[in-house]
C-alpha cells in the first residue's frame, strides 16, 4: 500500500512594487479551498541567498520538517482498533454537523496522549507541527478545546460505557490466547477542580501521589497477566475504599471473566489485600471455575510471619535466577507454605521473605523513629518550660499524631505520659520488635491448592505488571492522565477513556515490535522520523519525502509490516 504525499506550490504576493514568495498547501473543504499551511520564503534575493548558504552544493534546501513516524504508528493502530468507527456507531453524525466526527476527536486525543500528551488547548498547535495532513487529512482549525467541549458534551455515561466495551471487545478480537490469570488493581488521579464545583467523581481522598489536599478520581483496571492488556475498567469516586469498589464491580468483573472463559478452563483473579472482605471472597467461592490469589495483612497473622527463618526455603523463580546472575545470593526470596482457615474455608497460605525489602523497610523505619524521637525531645522541652501553645496536653498528643501521619507511621511505637507538670515518653520495645519481625514478609492466600509454591509466588509478584501500567499512565512523557483539567464528570470519563486507549496502544506496540524495546523507546525513536519538505538544486518545485530511517526505526516499521523506500512508506 502506497501513501501519497501532497505537493506544495509557490504563491506570489506583491506589496509596494516588490515581490514576496510563499510556500503553501491548500485543500478543499466542501466547495471552498482553504490553506493547510503557509510558510514565508522571502524576496527572490533572500531565497537565492538561502540557497547559496547550503553547506554542500548537492545538499537540498530543507524548507519544513514535520514529525511523521510516531503519528504513523497511531494511524496503523487505529486501522486495527477502529476507535473512530466504534464511537461513530454509537454517536452518529448529526444532520448539520461539520468537521471531524466525534470518533475522530477521540482518535486525535488518544494519538496525542500516546505520543506527546498536551492539553486540549495546545492540541491544535501540536498537530500543526506534525505530518497529520499527509497521514489522514483534517481541518486543524477544528481541533480546539472549545470544539472538544462541544463534541464530548454529546457523550452520555451510557454511551461511553458502550464505547468502552466496544473498544475492549475489539482489542481482544482474534487473539490466539484467551486469558488464564487476571490482575485487578486501582489507582487515583488528582485534579485541580475547585471545591465548589459540583462533581460526583472528583472528591478528596487519600491520594497515591501524595496530593491529599486535591480532589481526585479513581480508576479500577482488570488486565491480562500475560499481555498486560486491559479487559475491564471502571471510573469511580476518589474517596471510595478499594474493598467497597471491588464488591460494587464484582458482578461486572465476573461477567467479563465468564465471557472469556473457555470450556473446562479455570481462571484466576489476582488482587491486593486492600480488596479482601468476606463478601468479595464469597462471590468468588460461588464460582467453581474462578479462583483467586490475594495477599493478607501480616499484622493479623503475625504468628505466621514471625516463624523461624530456617523454615523458609529457596524458590526457583525468575526473580531469584536474575539475582543469582548478579551474584546476590543473600537477596534470594524464600517462602514457607502452610494452610489456614480463612473466610470460612481452608486456604493455601504462602509466607515469603524478601531480604532486600527487609533491609529497605528496616532502614526507613529506623530513620522515622529517630525523627520522631528528636521531635518528642523538643515537645518535652517546650511543655516542661510551659512555652506558649505548649501547655495543653491534648494539643501535644494531637501534634504527635499529626507528625506520625506525615511520616506514614503508626503512633503506637512511642508512649507519651504526663506526671504533674512534666511530660515524658518512652519507646514501646515490644511493638518495635513485633514490627521489625514482620519486615520483608508477605502473606499470600489462594484457593489454588494444586499450584506449586513457585506458581503462587510468581503470580502474586506479577501484580507489579499492572502497577507498571499505572506508572506509565502517570508518566509525563506518555499518556499523562493527571492532572485532570476537565471540570465535569462526563468530560473526565471521556478523558480517562482516551488515556486508557493510549495506554493499550503503547502496550500493543511493545507486543507487536518485540525485540526488547519498551513503548517509550519505540515512540521516542519514531518521533525522530520526520517528513521533510526539500528543494533540490536544479528542480523547479520542492517536494516532500520521509527521512531515511535509522536501524531501530527500520526494525520497528518492519515489525509492523512497512518500510520506507525512495522517501515514501510502503507496505511489505
């Protein structure tokens, strides 16, 4: 398949008897001819001077450079995912509607999020610096924040749910392997929405980026363990606890799983301890074909975590193999396996010991304890000296609890006492020893009794894959969900869906290209593949051509079935 390159032309203007030349391209919109872009070249004398300034006589003059490669990848993915068609089948073009369709607005939003995320206000200017007109022509003057507001205002919550389900169905259509293990987790994204702005989604809660003073929106994501591709997502108020959310969407998740389950095939859902509750586990227990792997708080089963380290055996898992290759024998993960009656049934329990995590937690705990002791010494001095604002015992205790909250540590490790007009404090050695004994330990619970210990631990460790997807969604270079600058719930939902599509597209690129290249590397390499407008010496007209790709760019294109030949993209 050959992609035609539009030819620019020279345009002459005369002012005050002098001739000035412009280079421009035009396109037809309805019955009108409009200018795509225009570049001032100068007078004949200045054009000649620029030509003579070329470093080599045979070097063509570069008149314009536009980013091509990364946007071309988005175009290829759109042909596979058909997000424009999915949206436009739900929201058909209105009789008097002009310009891009609602589906095209979604595409231009997620393509930008995948490559170089910008605000809707900056989107038009960003696309003007790209070769979008040569990939899929569009009236760039329509890609404004006001037009996005108008278009997305048509999308109701029910429509958006239908669009999201259609996208996920298309994403998984024709895939050879159906999911066997699924990862579910949640995150939240802060917004700059004002306190008085009405919103059911954007509310204050415990923000995972530390922005507790800002309103936030939650996102729950169910992904395939093998590919990290999403199967289900949900947007929810930012103050909803994980266990309550999990219970609320459990029926939907089980429905999604049932849709992917093949005959006689068991599926395992892997989630964190924050979603554990008797009701949630009971729902899973009621489905004989669905199993779970979760974690359990060491605080509620400390007698297991405090077992003799000699009871823990080495695990033959990939992570330990990598540690051996680095000669880090002392950092190998160990495990102890047993069974326990939890949530009304017998469960397989695996307790792991990670020496690296143990050292990090011990160092962090010691640093915080030293900081608290230093602050308490100051509290005692100010209270005993009856300094202003330090005479009320309740306020001293309140300050101590605020200090612990800031350090994310429980206040139970120091006991503050008052005797007469004197304040004292002491460290609770028993609580400190109990906490230190649990450091680096993790308790995994499952009903997969026939799985080996290595399989159980490996599945639990793979929760890091969905956490990696969340980190990508918050990275400034790609996707960049937060901060969310939309002020209505409907626009926030549209924004999050475009970000989810961009996140899925990046992961698809990693799977398609392979060769150990990350999505960030692929995008950064292809961003440097440009479409250039050159004017070779001796020719009457300038022309467009794509730069010769470097070896990495050529491999990426080849993996997607394309190559660049004579300045044009060809399908192989």
